C-alpha cells in the first residue's frame, strides 16, 4: 500500500453503498492522502474481480471515532509519562 505523509495507507473495510450508479465506500486511515494512481488501481481491481461494466464511484472515508481514539492515546501517553517520573 502507498505511503503518504510518512504513514502507510491502511484499508479497514469496504462496502457497497449504492446501486445506481454503483458506489463503494472504502474506510481507511487517511482518505485525503490516497494517491490517484492507487484509487485507479482499486477501481480497476474491483472491475476485473466482479466483472463490472457500468459506471462506478468510490468514496474514501475516514474510520469513525478518530477523535476519541486520539484523545485516549493522549491520556495514555500522559499516564505513561507520569509513571516514568516516579
């Protein structure tokens, strides 16, 4: 998978979200960092695998709950830092 801003792109899951036109939502860690060439690769892979010959749209979405996970990570770092001082 491609690397953007020093982080490797992670794909968590994909779901079909529409039928006319056919639409897929792919959940990943950095949706704005998906390179165009990789988006085309995914689209072509889906077309080849499922023999799709109609127009298709792909939505790159961020995983829900990112803010809560980052806050939990900050609390964990603060706790670990506090423990090291003792």
